[in-house]
C-alpha cells in the first residue's frame, strides 16, 4: 500500500478516536438510562448497552451473530440493512432487560448511513433517545 493511503487511514482513525473521547467526556450511561455504544468494522456492525456506573454491558447485538446473518440472507453484514437489524435486535433485548431510554454514543462516527440506520432501527422498536 502506498504511504499516502496509510497516512490518510491513520489520520482518519485518530480523528474518530479523538471525537469519541470528546463525546465520552460528555455522556455517561446508568442503570436507568444506559449508553448505546456503536462500533463499525469493515465486516460487521456492533452495538451494546453499557452501564458506566458499574462498568457492565447490559445487552449487545452484532451482525456477526448467526441469527442475524440468517435474517440478512445474502446481504452484506456491514451494510445499512445489517445496521438496522442490529438496532432492532438490541432494542428488543433492552426491552427484555427493562430499559426504555438510552443515551446514544455514536463512537466518533458521523451520524449518517449505518450509524443512522442503527439508531432508527432501535427507535422503531421503541427505544427512546
């Protein structure tokens, strides 16, 4: 890979990490209103509900799970459809745990595309942001 692309990729990753740290300084999840954290890799989309007071994950969902992959059929596990499905699944699991409202942590990503689809999927299933 040429040096320019490597440098550009590193800068992009650092920008996202700095943005994430800025956001994390401002928001905090609790038992009543956990933090919905989003992470995207090149192959999958992940989301989890975190209680920062205890440092515990209350619920999680990802497009890596066999059940979600089968629902996607042949569609990409990293696309918008997968992100919406992850959001819907996480919302259902949150309801089972008794969570109605969350604080949204976009993880330094721009609120667009997959991140927005994940949030919309969770909202459609009844989570309040």
